[in-house]
C-alpha cells in the first residue's frame, strides 16, 4: 500500500529568488541556488535534487526563470524537457507551484507533489527524507502537509506554524494538525512562541495531493487557477510556448501561503510534520560563515578557490572569485565579497542590510550590477 | 648679496621608499611619490618639484631607483640626464643625498643644496618657500640647516629636533641653533616635548653647503664618502654607468641623520628654521582621508576616477583604480584599497599595521604583490 503511495510522489523544486542579501555573489544572472554556498562541491539546486531523489526517484520537476534554463540544465542534465518549467517572468510562489500542480494533475490526478525550494541547506539528508516520507503518507490521507522546522532561536525572519494534535497516521507518527500559520513575528512574540512550544518555522515545504492543492487554489484564486490550467493543458503540445507567453504575464502575483496554505489550514485541511534536521535558508553572509566551518582558519572563513586571505587581528568571511590577495587588518566579523564588478564590505551584524543596498542600486538604475 | 646666495642653491629630491603603509596602492613598481594622494592633479613628486622651482629655478636634481626612471621622467620631462641620479639598489639616505652633494660639489664647490623628500605634502607653498629661503641664507653662514615642523600632536612616529637660541642671521629671523636631534620618543616623552616647547619634528629636510655636508660625511663615513666621490668624478664622463654599477652596491647603508646631521649637531654646525606650514608625510591611509577632505561625502572619502561607492551607515576611505562598485554597509572608519591583484580592508585605527602585512607577504615570498 505505502509502496503505491510513494510511486505517486513527485518532487517539485521552485528555483526562483535572487537572494539579494547575498549580493554581489548572488545575482539575477547567477542566483543563490546556482552557487555552492557550503563548500560541498554541489550547487544548492543540485544538492536539493540529490536530496529528493531517494524519495522521488527521478520524478522531479523544476520551475525556474527562462534566463536560468542553461545553467539549471548544466546542473541537472538528467532533467527532461517536460519537467523543466520556465517562467517568462517571476510570478511568486502560487503561480510556480500551482503550475507544477496543474501539469502533474493532468498527467495523473492521483499525484502527490512535494515542493522544496532550491536554495536551502539541510542535513542529515536521511532525516529530511524520513520527514518527507511521513509527509507523503499524511498527504495521502487528504492533507496539505507542511514540514515545519524546529526553531533554534526566536527568529523574526520566518513565519511560524502552530501545531495541533497528533493525527495518528499510519507510518507518520509525528504528523500533527495545524492550528494556524502566523506571520513573521516581532522578537517578543517569537520569544513567547519558543517558550510556549508547539511553534515551528514555516520553511515553505509543502507535500500535498495535487488535486487538493488545485481545489484550494481554485476556491481562493480562480483566475490564477484557470490560467495555470490553460497552460497545463497545452504543456504536452506544440502550443506550450505560445500559451505560456500569452497567459503567464497576466497571472496574479501571490504567495502559496496566502493562495492555498492559510485558507486550507482554516478549513482543517493542513497537517505538519516536524523536521528535526538542521536547516538553513542561507539568508545572508553570516549564514555562509556558519555553514562553512571547515573553511575557517583562525577566525576567517575563505570561500573561492583562487582568492588568498592574509588576516592580521581580523575575523570574518571572505568570498572571492578571482586570484587576488585580500588583506584584512584589525577588523572583526567583517564580510568581504569580491566579484569582478562589485565589492561588498560589511559586518556579520549588518549582513541583512545588503538587501537595502541592492534596492538602492536598483532604484539608481544600476541593473547591470544586480 | 643674497641674490648671489640664491643662485648657488640647488634642490635635491630623493625619491626612494615604497611607502609600504600605503600598500597595495603604493608598490615597489609604483611607489608613493608617483601617486596623486591629495587629489590635486599632481603626483607627489611633481608637486615637490613645482614647490621647489620658485626657489631653485630649474636647478633640481632627483635621486631615485633605476626602475623608476621612465615614470619619473614622465612626471618631470624637464629633468636633464645629468640631474637624474639612478640608484642600482636602495642604499638609504646618506648615499642618495651624499652622491647628490658630491656631484654638485664637483660642478661648483660653493653650491648650497636643499634636500626634500619626494613624498610629502606641504601647503601653503609660499610659506614653505620662505622657510627654504631662510634656510639657504642660514646655510650660507656655514651651517647644515634643517627645516623642523611645528608638532601638531605628540607623535611617536617622528624624530624631534630640540631648538637652541636665535642665530640672528640676516634675512633669516627665525633660524635657531640646534641642541640635539632626538629619536622617535614614546608617547609620554612626546607629550613632555610638546608641553616644554622648543621641539620640532624632524621631516628630513636639509639645506647645507655641499662642502660642509661632504666634510661631515668624510669624517663619519669615510668609505661612503670616498665611494660617492669616485662615482661623482665619473658622472660627467662615459664611465658613469660602469663606475656606478661597480661602486654603488658596496656602499654602506646608513641614514643621513646618523652619517651627517647628528654628528654635525654635536659639533655645533647645525641650525634649524621652523616650518610653520601644514606638513604631512602621508604616512598611512588615515592621512589620505585627512588630505582629501574635498572628496569626502557623508563621511566617505573616495579616491580613484572610476570607482563608485555606495555607503549605508558607513564611513571611511575607499581607493579604487578600476571601474567597480564598492558597497560599504554598517562599518565605520573603514579603509578599502582595491587594486588589480590585491585588496586591503582595514580601519583608520589600524592603518599603521599595513606595514607588517607587507612584511608578512615579503616573508612568504609574495614579491609579486609588493
């Protein structure tokens, strides 16, 4: 029985988002998911694919921007054309995940999809895969299942999931109901969540029957649902590109949380499987320091094969993609990102502010740098 | 009478010293004096030359390394071959200034030379020129005259000159005797000097009859004196290069202060003219911030035509010689020096430590970067 269920599982990897807090390493032309940010030897998207394979076999679909087609295929040469969804322009997560759901639904309405962002770091992978398996079995009972992350600190950067009672699903002993999704809290509220317990980070991982996803999408965003369906109907035909380029630009921009997850939770259709693995969304350069401990030497983490760092009473993170010497003197927790056309110098404390700088560059029309 | 004296004056510009505290801007191949560090439009050596011209006319000799011949001539195209002394290797200031003295002595033993380093910043130039004129008139009475700088803070980076009584030289009302030269003091001693008064910074500016310079050099460093004389005798002959390359490498390395100034002071042969102009030896990148106030915008001083700086809650100095964007976020008093093969990130407070980094690179054999 459960063998049958797993054969219905299809992995979906939305690979969008530039990761502007990682500028100038992460660019519109080479976003976060195309980089190896953990010195593992794999880009984040390749690692995401490999992490899903033991559960999804090669039933994996990628949704990304048209501009990244070649880069993604270079990373995932096994990806077949029908499983590579190329967005003419970004339309937020409901359109990306919804289109994958619609295409998969028309192939097989019994499909259970699992959507996992291309730019997260997870280990151990076996623990993640066990959580996905629990989520698939729970989804098969007619639930949209999110995998929630055990909070390690009172983060104000993530939304939270308030968990409910254990559901007692066969093979999914940790699956629970969901009381509610809550928006990114202030720090006091985040502290209360951790003190009370029963709150998990929303990492945007959803495992659900495609039929149920589409049912909620149709109820909440009928225009989006219908547009995606018309693209999906053309997917396996010569009209695919024509329909895509005609319909996609008019679709509403909305996050999957609002379009599906929250209303579904209110309807009692959402469950959660706690993820007890280490999880990092590599949100800024401070995270890159944390994730590359093995590259740290006397307090300085160096990323990039050809850069050479000389530190004198200095600590921090240096990324360099060219053969240069970087000398750091008398400066702590510094972040230096040295690329061909842009250099960033900041500190771990201010790593989150990089996003504003990118916005400033955008406002000033320096799109060449973004 | 004094017109006669001034026509005997010859300016000498020793252009040596890499300025390793200004690495990686200042290099062995492009030392400090070849840069425009004040955004004046002139390199330091050109500004030094122009500052001397009103006193020395075009009677100016430059002593520099062989490697800098073309760069110096590009800066000073009016320099004639006989006035460009090229050192096969650095031999410290006594050899450089002593050779100039010897060459000038053989041209005219009545010459009064004035030696002024190529990498200092002085203004107003008219006040400097008045001090040089006082020094020339004082030198003509048979003195080695140093121009001492009024200390603006208890620096531990300079030697000091303890001044004596006014000498009452005609046309040089501020000329005084010298009690002694003192080595770079510790901070307490420097504070005492400033509190007591009568102490000036030794900026290495010497104005003296060449005959008197050579007399003291011969007394204290006879081998050096004789070697320099043998080179000077060949200067105006076809043997110049042969003698230079044979004799120079064997000369002792010693500073002019030890070889001439201090023993001459002990003999009562030294005078001082206080320089009441603004003086800076551009000792580190903090100085470059001070000297380029006009280039400061919201706390960030930017040097380099093509670099573009975006600062968000950041202050400091950025030098960039390439068309790059440098983004500074949440970091104060930072110094960023961005060159083709090396990048320095430090703070104003630690600007002096750059010298040690250069030494480390040297010790590790990275001469390509020096």
